[in-house]
C-alpha cells in the first residue's frame, strides 16, 4: 500500500482517541484514527467521568448522542464507612463554580457512541484492524508517521492514545515506572439502579479487604467494582466465589441480593489495577495522551477525565497553527502540552494512592486517617467541596492537596488521642494510640516528600 498523507495520525480509537480526533478536527485537517482491533469486544474499562471531563464531552458535542444511547448524569459519591451507617454524601454541586454533574455509561456503548460521532466530523477517518508496528522517523529522528501491517502512513504529528499498555510509548522511547496494585472484579447488575441508597450517586462501600465501588451505567443498570488482592486466583469462577464469600456481606441487603443473582447469571470480568508513572509524554513530532501517559488506581475514576482534558489541551494549543508542517511551532505546542498535563496529573496520582490507602485502612496510620477524613467531611460543605474539587480535577495544585491532607491528619490525630477507631466498640489502648500516631507521622512524611518531589520536578520542566 502506498503512503497515505494525513495531518495527524491518532493511534487508538478508544474514548481518548475519539476525543482527540474531535478536538483537533477543524474541517481542514485530515485526521486518521487507527485502531488495532477490528471490533470492540465486551470488556470492563472506564465508565465514570467527573464533571471537568464531562464538560469536555459536552464542548466537543458528544453528550447528546451519548445520552441517547443510555448514558446518564451522576451527582457525586456516597461513601459508606460501615453497615448499617448512612452514607456520607459528596455531591459535585457543592464545588463552587463547577459543573454540578458528571456522566456514566457502559464502556462498550460509550466507545461505539463516540466512534459513530467522530466519523461524521469533516476530515476524520477511522480505520479498524490497523495495528501500529513502528514509528516512522525522518532524517533528524523526528516522528513522521507509522507503519502498520498494511504499510506506511505518514503525518507530521503522531498521537498515541492507545491506553495504559501503549505500544506507542515504548516505540517513542518514553520510559515508565509500573507496578501492579490489585485487581478489579467487575459485575454488571441489571435493574439495580433503584437499589442504590442514593440514586444517581456512585457508592463506595468499605469494610472488605478492598473498597467496593458501585455506580449507575444507565437509568436501570449498575456496575459493581470489587477491589481484590493481586494474588487473586481461580479465574472468573474463583473471583465470583471470592466476591460472594468475602464482599457481598458489606452491601445493603437489596444490593447484595442483586449481586448474588448477577453472579449466578454470568461470570465477572477481571482487570488489573496498575500504577504507571511517566515523566515524559512528548517526543519530536509525537505525544502520548490519557492512560498512555500514565494511570493510577481506578478508585478515583480519574482516567477518562484526564484523557478528555488532555484532548482539550492539545486542541487548544494546536488550534493557532495554520498547518502542522512547521516543526518548531508544533514542538513548542507539544512542550506546553507536557508542562500543563503533568501539572494537572501529579495531584491526581498522589491523591489516588492516598485515597486508596485510606479506604483500605490496612495499618494503624491509614485507619486513623480514615477516621479523620469522615470527621473532616462532617465538618461542613466547604470541607466536602474541597475534597471533591481535588477528586474531580476541578483543583489540581499539589500545595492544595497537601494542605487538605494535613487538615485531615489533624482530625485523625485528634481521634487517635481520644482512642477512637472505626468499627471498634472499645477505646484504643495506649500502645494502639501510639501506633496510630506513629503511622500518621509516617504518612505525613511520605506524602510531603512526594509532593515536594513533584513540585520540584514540575518547576524545572
């Protein structure tokens, strides 16, 4: 096959690749979107989008079509510390000046809906079954296209939107640091949306080995996500037994019954929860976007929001360029993209790890912080709004994260001194109080060190 000229090659036709294509489509550019798979097999992936990401979907014109396919607005989170205590509500509407709702939708419907939209955009072409094997480079080493099994395709800009296991990332020579955190066991609960304690909210239930996240994916159906240990064995059948035996009891009775019935009907899906950190996301003539540029534990549901904001950022920074053949101007725009994305992403990474630790509460320090964070949320709307601004991405400054973390730790220390801990009918002993306070000190040092590292790195970028 002969070379095909395009202005932009987007590798990956998932939600991020579709958003990038829409953000860059101006009616003049030719945008070629390549997807390795020929079809879209049912699989569990991102389905919950915070308000900033939802706003991008709205700005890019996707929301009407996605709502028509069953997607729904979501109002925030409800966190259940332990049964039968009522949930602590964390609504998006409390964030000053922000969009009051996020968006949720079954992943396959979301991808297919976005693909159907981008092929209607002038200048956008989608090709399925085109797996990238090589990044083409010119004489200076600059990316100038890709090679698939069908032949070479050339463009002055290549964007890797191919997910956390990106092939483009190593082909560009962009290093990563990856670790396996746990697994998610995902279960589809039909006709269960009305069984959520607060309809329209994502729910987090605590008490099992790992947190349970449940959220509506349509007006009727719910997705259940169960965080389980990385040593999970037995495949889907073993996962189903594990959920029945060790997790179902932490749900309200109506949801528990719906879960057990769903596990009888079909096997759950299993997805690895990985933490992937990158320090570079651009190379001459190319960039990686969304999860290809790194990801965190999915409990905070920030993956798609980051991908959509990356897409919007690229669209804004490249919009002033009359064409993309000016290598110097393109690389300057990509440099700005890298600076801006990491200033946003770093707080997400630290917050995801911190919140996962707190919700798991596997040691005295994190158990004390969990006690403190509920006291903090109960202090008033302002405290909840600040937490949700960080969680949703409405606030991304590392200094603000550290300030809020210290506020929570202060309340945690008070609980430890009083001898209070979740789930215990008695007061902590003096040695237990000492262990909690020592654990708090370790966590403060750890998070402060991470924040200072990232602040220094981003200041020098």
